[in-house]
C-alpha cells in the first residue's frame, strides 16, 4: 500500500508563514505524480498508453491573486490509458475503492449511464488527499475507449538552493 509514500510530504522551512507547504524539486514532484498515476493504473487493471505525458508547472497564485517570489508552484500531470467504454465504470469503481481505502476523499463521482453507451462517454472521478492535498482525477476523454489519469499538486516550495535534495523514497 502506498498511503505512507503517496501521502507524505517534506515540511516547509519551518518559519511559520509557509508551513505546511511541502518542499519538492520539480523533478521530485514529477516523480511523485508519475508514481501516483502508475499506482492507480495498475490497480485499475489498465496501463498508461504511449501518448505523450502532459506536464504543466505553474506558479502558485494566492486567493486574492497574490504572487510569491519564493518559486512556489503547482504541477498538473496527466497520462492516458486505453479503456473500452464498457469497462470505464469498473475502472472508476476500482480507483474509488483503492483511493478511499488509502484515505482520499471523493469530491466527484459520475458513472456512464447503464444501457446503450452515450455518443460520448462521461465517466468522472476526483479525490483529494486530506493531508497532502493532492488531487487524483480519472475521466473519460474525447473519443471512445480512452481515459485520462491525472494528478494536481497543491502549492509546493522548491528546496533552498543550498539544501541537498530529499531522498527519492520520501515524495
């Protein structure tokens, strides 16, 4: 079970104003997101396909539009998996059961209606980790027989320039 690994974050610098922002380099955040999507795909009984990854690092923006100068950022990471339309509900159920069992809270859940498949499948799942605040989404995509698996991180702080990188085992 990856709960301890996926839910763990390295604390902020401890000065109070940035606690509990996790500290991760861009590569650590990307590795973390890849680990989560690989874990979800494996448990769902599917595989990430050969389509290019979507990797989007963006600066954090505060609730009132504030921008910090400390390099804080978020990551949106997504991959695709080939999942027949008639198996997408089963994939959502497996992912829901896995992630709720690991402590994530479901924030959206929609299955494809039973019966004749719609012109465009509309399966959707979203869950947030209560401590780390990362979000996992699994959704039908445009076209048929595909789903996207994505991770959205909370604001993350890059490590200080003089600090050694954190260990790979502590995402």
